[in-house]
């Protein structure tokens, strides 16, 4: 199991969500964030100290997936989130040690599998 964290442009959120849902990746958390990466830096000086004046609005997606969905998820985000310009974002993939679905107590892979898939079993 992996936790995929993607930082994307806010204007690409609808496209990325549609791509994820089309790839049957349904469980995600969306957070509005600010940050600075490779975009052009606006520097100012305050009392003789340089500081970054502007952070950029971004969207953070946190998606817990089982192994078969890792590459599918990454591909969907890249295809739908890419503009080709600096500032398109990043994707980070982390191992997950344990997952528990609070409602049912299901563990690990069963806990990250969408409920409608489990009902078909």
C-alpha cells in the first residue's frame, strides 16, 4: 500500500479528479495549500533581510492506494495535471504501514479498496 501525495495547480483540479475517477481511483482528500517550488521568485527586502514575497496557491491531493493502483494513479495525475510550464507540481509516493477503515474495522488492502468493489465479492 502507498500514500500518494500530489501538489497540483488549482485550475487543474477538475481535470485531475475526472482522470482519477475514470481510472477508478475514488478515495482522496483535497486540501488547499500555498507553496513555492520552481516558479519565478519575487524577492523583497525587509529591514535588510531578503525574503520570498509570494507563495503560490496549490492543491494537495492525498490518495491511499493498493499496489496495483500506484502507477495508474500517477499516470492519471500527470496526464490531467500537466501544462508543460514550471509550477505544474510534484507527486510523492510513501509506503503505508497500516490502514484501518473506521466504520468496519477492515485492515490494509480491504480498507483502501472502494466499498462498491468489496460489495461485489
